[in-house]
C-alpha cells in the first residue's frame, strides 16, 4: 500500500513535504460543503481533543486512569475512567471553540445545548462516542473516538433543538474517527472522499498518510462476535456459512478478525477490505451499536470510500432517528459483501454477487 509518508524517520527533513491536518483543512476548505471558518475550527477542535485523549490513553498504564468509575451511563454500561476523560475533553474542546451549539454523547443521557460564543454564520451539532471499545483499555488493546457533524438551521430554539438535530445520517456534513492503535490515526470525510492522518508524536501533528482512501472490494476479512451465533437468525447463519465457503475456483477463503472495538475493526477492514457485522440478536432486535454516533458516521465514511452500510434491510444513512441513543443492526464494509448479507437476510440468495 503506498502512502504519502516515506520510510524516513519522523524527525527527518522528509516531513517538509508532508501535509499536516491543519494545512489540509485550510487548503481544502473551498472543497468542503461547509467552507466556513467555523467548520475549519470545528474540525481543528476535534483534532485537539483527540490529541489530549491520545495523551491520556498512552499514559493510562502509569496514571490512575484505568478501570471503572463505579458509575453506569444511560445505557446501563459501566463507565470507565477513560470514557469520562474522553467525554470531558471533547465537550471542553467544542465549548471552547464556540462554533458548536449542541452535542450528543454516548456518555451523556441527553443532548447538551452549548452556547456558541463565536460570531459565526453556521452552527453545528456534534454527536460522538468519546471512547469506543473502552473495555479494551484495561488489556492494552486499541480503542477509538467516533464523531458525526450536522449543520443546524439558524432559527431553532431551545425547545425544538433535539428534534431538529435528529436527522438522517445522509445529512451529515462531516464524520470521522480517531483510532488509538499502534499509531494514532485521524480519519475523516466531509463528503468529498476519505483522508487519513497519522499522529507524529515527536511534533504533535497529524500528517496526511492515507490520502483518498478506497475500501478494497475483496472478501479479505469478516468481523462479528460469533459467540452469539445461537441468538442469530437462521438467515444470518446461512450467510455466515456462505461467507466461510472457499472460492470454488481459487480456493481462497476469508479470514476472521474481531477485536471487539468497532473503530479498530472498521479501520482494519477499510484498509484490507472486509465486512463488519453487529446484527440483531434474539434479545437485542436492534443490535448493540448506536445510530447517531457509531453507525451513521462510519456509514458516511464507508460510502465515501466506495463501500456500503446497511441494516440488512435498508441503507443506514436513510434511517430517520428517533432518539439520540437509538441502536441499529449494522453490516458495513466492502460493497459486494454487504450486498451479499442483504441478499441472504432478504431471501434473495440467488442475487448474491460473486466476491473474489
Ligand atoms: P461501547 O461503545 O460501549 O464501547 O460498545 C461498542 C463496542 C464496539 O466497539 C464493539 O464492536 C462492540 O461493542 C463489542 O460488543 P460485543 O462484546 O457484544 O461483541
Ligand atoms: Mg461505542
């Protein structure tokens, strides 16, 4: 895979030719649907929060920030100290920036209204999962931050703000994630392709390393928690069986990878090709992942990278949200694999595309 950065050590002169995230945002501002100063600042604010969260994660083993806080979030999940730190840093960065008027976070029961204090034409709502896969932090596995950005109409007032911000994912103006893995990456879209930046810890800047990302269409990887197979529908089980069948001509077979950290699983599949699934299960008819700050932003990204995202029955980005913490089944990744899953779930097996 060829990326913009050469093998040169991070501190060498080779960096002079590499674009930082900040330069990229300024240079490409005219190509963003929202070409305003506020939008550029908003992206900058999220990236600054990402650096602070990264700093805390990298030092988690030495600071007292591992483990649980003793509280649960609105979804009855035990909160980790790092969840709280990430949530606080994102909210703080967006408040300080002054261009965001509403946030919705996995860690907060309701959307929170912020008073924008900048003199900007546009106002934004940002939905985020501050630290996705946080149960992985105690075992030193990778985690991520996911964010989704909408523009708000100028004339909304406090009472109707919640309803107007719950818009289908197709109306997002930007979305992205930060993967805190063996390196830290900031990957985002503004509806004009997907670009990935890697944090150079030496200079504290995100550098463009993965320009114009496109998801390979091969069936390289599949990711699902197969321990739940007894709770899956017979159609889904039949699909999984198809997925694991060797290619009759080449003998090639798919590999399974499941970290249990959506950002990490998604990021790997984006680079290698593959399919991530969190389906409906017997006791969870809507699966586990949340629409507004997990499924929607990743669906926007994957479509921009030439992939597909589906509930198994419809395009994720067309769902009309009913609540900020609403869940949805999710099949996301290389388009032919998602189409194959849809064909099985909708009893159209004869339409399953051939996937090399
Ligand atoms: P979280 O947002 O509370 O961390 O939950 C979402 C995570 C995903 O990152 C991951 O893919 C999934 O939950 C794993 O769930 P399971 O353990 O059921 O496979
Ligand atoms: Mg999550």
